């Protein structure tokens, strides 16, 4: 019944009605009374919403042109004379410190720095995507490595090893035969290993003879002319201890094709 009076911005009748209803609500004990209180709350909410919207509409009246004029006046615009500012300055009819003056005035009302906003949306740093760790296989034991060797390579390795052993045994038999036929004549090391028709074969012979020296089946010494001679060691038996007790030295021989020729 008093709707128009309650919507008046200068009237406090709506607030008084809410306070009265709040006091009456303490005595509510029946369902009908609670329903009437809820109905009153709906009516009061609608009236409050209309009253607030009217106040909002009055406050939202904003004249951008008038605001711009007031702002230019505050900044000290001079519409009669154009200011001579540098190329980087504001130029036009505003003084050089126009915007500085606005900023100093704004500091009086803004107590904290404004929140920074990105022009293209918020930039939220996300944690980097964890790289997927590649589990490296642990080095297998020697036995497993040998089992994992392809059968073809294993056969090739075995055949190469067998060929080397057979060649070393063949050279030992040749050396022993020469020594048995003429035990008093020393055998020249270079005459024994050099193949006059093949440099590669010569290197292979020196390689195979090195196994005989390593295993103590043959030895190299210098003759009267300081040239190396080779001879087989004594057969295993009485001279076995002497062969082990003898001093062994490792020697590296350099041989290129020019010296071979």
C-alpha cells in the first residue's frame, strides 16, 4: 500500500518495516506465520531491488564530454597558443607536465599501485612439463653380454681366434724344425718373419710370433752384430723353472713399407 513512499530515496520506511518484521519473527510459532514472514521478505527484497536500481541509474549518469573538458582544464590546456614541445613530448595545446600533474593528483586518492593487466589476456606461468625420463639399461654383466652377442658375430670371433691359434702353432713348428736341423746356426728374426712379396703378411707373421714370445715358447736375443735372432725355448721339463725365472722384456718394433722393401 505504501509502495511509492518506500521507493522514495529520502524515505526510511522500508528499513523501518524490515526492523519491525525482524522483531516480530522472534514470536513466530505456526507455519502460517512463517509463510507470511517469507512473503514479506520477498516483497521487501523486490522493493529494495527497485530502489537500488533507481539510485544506480541516477549515479551512472556520466557525461564523457564534460569529464574530458574538466580534465583538460585541470591539465592546463591553452586553446589559443600551441605549445612548442619536443618530438617525444605530448605536443598540441597541453603543457609538457600535463599528465604528470594528473598523476600527482591521482596519488592523493589511490593509496596503492594499480593491478597490472595484460593487453592480450593474463599470462600465467605454468610449471614446465616434466621431461619423460628415459630409463637407461644397466650395463649387463660380461656373461649376459656374451649371451646377447649375435650368433653370427660369435662364430666369426671364434673362427678368428681358432685361426690365430692354429697359425701360432704352425709358426712354432717351423721354428722348432729349423732349430732342430741346425741348432748351432742362429735364426735371424727378420729372415724368419719377413715375406718379401707381402708387407701385410710380414706384419701378420710378426703378430703371431709375438704370441710365442709372450707365452715363453720362443725368445729373441741379439747376436754379435747386435741384430735380433730368434730361437725356441727348451722343452717343458728340466728347463721349465729356468724359463719362468728368466727376465722378460716387452719390445715394440716399428716397421714401415720403406724399411720392409
